[in-house]
């Protein structure tokens, strides 16, 4: 448990000493504004503060050449003229007499973070560092970077802790070509990067930053580039790539550790990225990665040059690492056409390597349609260039609500309440009329008296969630179907939107409504008698919920996009008895769904399912789900079912799209 924060003032002690209009955005204030924001919001105090250290020569040599290291070692003794001269051999970078010291601290900070996470001192953490790292190469500084902090950390983690698989997620808006070169032929490190590309017109203008560079030899398939060919990408575009590329592949890869090249020049207001994603989105990107690798996630700062959006984004990331529920994703309009084209290209390029992409659409064989589009783009780009860049404004992220009670449990008397939770049996605040109405309504079968007693508590619990007094809840009940019907009725009256996720077969009629107040997604082994509709999504899986790959695929590329676009105020997660889901998969589902509805998840389980109730509660408390074994290919029938549903529903739910519509 716990989140590390690694920071040292010393890394602010270097700066650009001459005039250079490219490098002048990389300023010491980048770091101070982030740290001050973390202090001001109280987030820093909630973290475990870990000291930096200098990376040793041996650490640096894990990635860089001896010649390069020796050359950088001389920079502290150079005159200004010599520094300028030295700088000239590299691209878009500057040196300073103290940068070598800072670069050793930056790499060392990443290693301290890996050590704290791998020894279990903390579960996750963030290192705030300068200089950044992902552009630097074996023998070259580049793009404000001197040593490749994250690449060094990945090799170090593999070596020192014997890790087999490390995932690097690079959400900085530039391509971390240094990281790509380092691991191109290495299947043990999966490198994912999205980056502003504009058909190679954007820095560093490399052919090999495009989607078709997938890695070489044994490493083929382990390098994923998502080029952004337009500026102005939004939250929907980023999330689409997570749902339809990164997450399915990452779950199939099954990393032992996740490293994030956490650059925030991908946020709105950044002069480099010129994108429009809000700082809040980093809460979701972080959350979506936090159930991989048993939650072992290390975020290391890379870029980010807008001194307002940078600290906001850093705070969102750290607050999520601390376990606070993410803010509402807001209304997502779906990915733009250019993002869909990128998505389509990446998925088809990686089809041969990942079974989750096996059924991805091929690219059109004729280049004509894409050429047509490129032409249109170029004309539009020219028009855009002539308009003056406007200063972007955006609202400050809302304070994230943190109700006093994290998880409230409704339990039979003979079950003890796990630490950190509150036993909930109160019906206080409920008027007696409501209680007797409930009894009347649900006692038609008469005898089942004891199951009726939990219903009023459930209703009271839902009320308290609506009041933000309680985040999440779990009830072990005698009759799940009855509890579900009752809860849905009450919740639909109270909340604008309720997402009902039902795992297993339902005995009675389906709950839910067609007016949008509820969205029902049901996973089962049986074909539904009710047809597919915008708000009724039956997912029929071959082995019910027993096939891990098929089920996870459906969760990542169907349920999550639906859930995010629907943006519920409450998630009701129902586990039908005998549904056959594996405990670890159930925990993943529980963890992932908490990114929705500001963590307002209510879980209903049958009393007999006691053995898995403690692990479920652990997920509600913000602990990571255990890692799944690396996933084999889902059953073709299951993939087909998910594809069929996505196809049916994508007119209503734009986040399900993975290809651009044909140009007319
Ligand atoms: C780490 C980072 C950007 C370099 C931009 C050079 N570097 N034009 O964001
Ligand atoms: Zn960057």
C-alpha cells in the first residue's frame, strides 16, 4: 500500500543560458509548480516521500554508451562557449554546468521509484524529474533529454528483480524514439507511445514513428506507435486508443511492472502538443493502468510545458495513484475521424502479433481513399496555419469528492466485517412507509422473510451513496435477483443514470428501462430473449464467464467504452450465483469499473459466495486486483460476439468505433 513521491529541488538548478527559441520552454519552474501544487492540495503529505539518488555509471551504462557517458561527464567543467558547441551536435537540447548532476538524479529517482515499488515499500509512485529522458539515445542527447530515465529503469527492473515483462506507456505527446530504439528487438519490454505526428511533419519527423514500426525480430509486435495526424485530440480520442489498443494488448502481455513516461504536453494548453485533452483525463489513464501488474506502476515525468495544465495533470495522476476515485469522465463525443484512422491503422498493423486484435479490420488495399483524405487534410492544414494560435482556456479540474466511508457492507450476522469497511445495517432516515412498501412489493412469494430484511438497508445505502456519504458498497444477500430488482427501482428514481453490469444468467425478467435511466450490460452463456438495444446489451459468451480472455476482451473493448460514454452516477455490479467467473477476473472487473461514477459502485452477491467477498472488498478499498496470467487467444465465437455487438451499437455509442466511416 502507499504511494511514493520522489522529488528534489536540486533538479531545478539548471537552465538555458543562451537564446534558443526551441529550448526556452524547458524551464526550472516546470518542476516547482508541480511540487507546489502537490503541497498546496495536501497530496504530497499523503505520499511517502523517498529521497533521490544519483544513478551510478553502471546504471547509466545499462542504456548508454561509455563514450557518451564520458562526454557528458566533462560538461560540468566547460565554459559557456564550450557548452554551446557541445550542444550543437545534438537535436533540440541544451547543456548547463549542472545538468549532468541533475540527469544523474533524474535517472536515480526513477530507480529509487522502481526499488520502492518492487520491494513493496509502496504500491505505486511518481518521480518528478528534470531533465526528461525518453528522447535520449544510446549515444546522444535529444529533445531536452540527457539520460533515458525510463529505459534505464526498465532494464534495471528486469535485471535486479528478474522481471520477465515490463510495459512502458508513453503518454507524452512526443515520440520517445530513444525508448523505441532501446527495446526494438526486445520482446520483454512492450513500448507503447502515442504522439503528435502529422504525417511526419511534426518533430522529430521520423519515418519510424509511424504505426507500421512494430518492432524487429523477436521484438516484432512489442513496439506500438499511435501517430496523431491532427492537433486538437480530445479525451475521447485518448480513451479510444486505451480501450481498443493499449488495454487489450497490455492485458494479453501481462506485465510484471508498468512504467509510465508521464509527459503532460499531451494536455490542453500545451504549446508543443496543441491537443485538447483535459487534465482530468490523466486520472482515467492512470486508473485504467492500475490493475495491471498487481498495481505496480511507476510514473516518471517527461514533458509538459504549460505551467497551468502541467501541475493540474500531475495532481490528477498522483491523486489517482493515492486511490481516490476518478472524476466523472464528462460527456465524451467519441473519437474524431483522424483518430479513427490512426486507430484502424495501428490495429491492423498489430493484428499478426496479438490475439485480441485478430479480428481487427484490414486496411483498404487501395491507397485511394486515404490519399483523398490526405489531400483534404493538407488544404485544411494550410488554412489552419494562417489563423493565429489562440490561447486555450479550460476550467480548473473540480475538487475530487472523497466521502468519509470508502466501503459500506451489508452482511449476514455471522460474517465478520473486514478492516477498513463499515458494517451497514441502518435503515435510519428511511421512512416506515417506504419500508412497508418494499415488503409489500417483494413479499409476493411470501415465505422468504429473511431476504426481505436486507432490502431496506440496501435502499438506505443507495441513498447515502447519492449523498456522497459513502463511495461504494457491497451486499451479501439471500436472493440476488430480488435485491437487484429492488435496488434498480430505487436507484433509477434517485440517479440520472445507472449502469447495471450483470455477470451470469438472470432468473427472472431483466431489470432496467429503455429510457436511458439505466444501461444494462449482461454477460452470460445463454442467448438473451430480449433483443439488443441501446440500453440493453446482452453479451453471450461461449463458456459463460469462464473464459478469461473472452471475458476480459468484452470488458475492455465493449463494457468500458459503453460505461465511459454513458457516464453513470452509479454502477450496480451483480454477481449471479454460479456464474463461473474466476475470482481474479471478477476483481479486475470490480477495479476497472471504479473509474466510473466517481467510484460509486454497489455490488450484489449471493450469501454463499462468501469466499470471494473479502477479495472483492479489497478492490473496493482501492487495492489493485491480482494480475491475470498472460492471456491466450479468446475463443473465436466470443470475439465474434463482441465484434457483432460493437458493430450493432456503434451508431449509438461512438466510443465503440474502431474504423473511420467510408468517405462519401
Ligand atoms: C521531453 C519532451 C520535447 C522536445 C521538443 C523539441 N521533449 N522540439 O517533451
Ligand atoms: Zn514531450
